[in-house]
């Protein structure tokens, strides 16, 4: 149960809001998945399949935001529509092990 509450907390803390520069009135809620690996962290936006990394959790999050902002600045509308997957579900699973 503690792991589930931690997972819920992390999901809330890693949700990122991105302003699309193609339409400044539109705010898109984007998911960030951040995981520790070795001495650093990797971060992934599953809706756009964009990834980044950092030495700390905050740096991985910040670098992913920068990558997403650059994507929205440079990508044309058709590329955004082609890559954007709005049906991404992140949820904890309970499985039997051992």
C-alpha cells in the first residue's frame, strides 16, 4: 500500500503542463515518467515518445520540459498530430512473484 501511495504521489508530481506555441490558448496536460537509473534519471513523455535525462529528478524533469517545448516550437501541426497519442494509461499493477 505504501508503494502504491508513493506511485500516486510521483505521478501527480511528474505531470507537466506544456503550452503549444502553435496555439497559445491551448494547454495540454502531458505525462512524464521519470525513473532512476544508475547515478542519474531518465524521463519519458509517452504521449509524444520524447525522452531526456538528468543527474537529478529535477534536472530530468526540467530537461524533458525543454525537449517538449523545443518540439512544440519546431514541429508543424501535422507532425504533432501524427505523434500525439492521447490514449496513454499509466497505472500500478499487482502481480504475483516468486
